[in-house]
C-alpha cells in the first residue's frame, strides 16, 4: 500500500498518528502541541510524530507501508539521510497530514483536512523518514518497538 499527496502547511510541520492514540488530546486546546514539552512527551510515548520542516509551504508527501518487513527491537539500519521514529497504532485509523489538523480544540481530522486517513493493522510501526527539498518520504514497517527516547523535537 502506498500513495502520494500534496499538502500546504502554515505550521511548517507534518504529523502522523493513530486517532485513538491522541483521543486524550481532543478536549485540549487546538495548539497543545506547540508547547515543546507536550509535543516531546507524545512523540516519546509513540502517540504521534511531529515532523518539523523548518518552513511553511507546499510539500509532496510520499508514503508506503511494507507489512512483510518487520523491524526488530534493536537499532534499525537506514541510509544516512533517513531517520527512524516509532509509532503506536492502537486502532489502525491513522492520519498523515498538516499538524494544524491534529486532534485538539474538540476536533479531529476528517476527509476535509489536507492529508490522508490510512487504515493500518493495529500494532507498532517503525517510520523511516527522509526529505529532499519539498518532498517527504515516509516508509512504515511493523516493529517490536512503539516508543521513542528523544531529547529534542524532530527536525527534518
């Protein structure tokens, strides 16, 4: 399963998460994730990935799911320009799109948001992220690991 879409962001950030993993944020303010400690807490828990791109604009996002290639719990081998982050997918209903559409302010993303709503098998995923100018590539693979241990926010 794979696809490509274009998105416009005025928060310079792309997000990827299972809607059930951030259900506890729906009643929070719509910009809860702009508080670095809150963003990092959710990313490290594996509830969401916020990918800060450094600039607003139009981005082409290419995503793919490789269900047959499970990533182990040890270090993941990836090319030098790629980064691996882990994500928990409890319900399988996953949003990939502009961070301004993340759950909060009593709203959740739907078909009117820029981005895609994916149906994945519940479980943990390793998300291999790479970027070339305005093209973002995300490869998702089943993983034993579902959390991160970052000290800083994700910048791609």
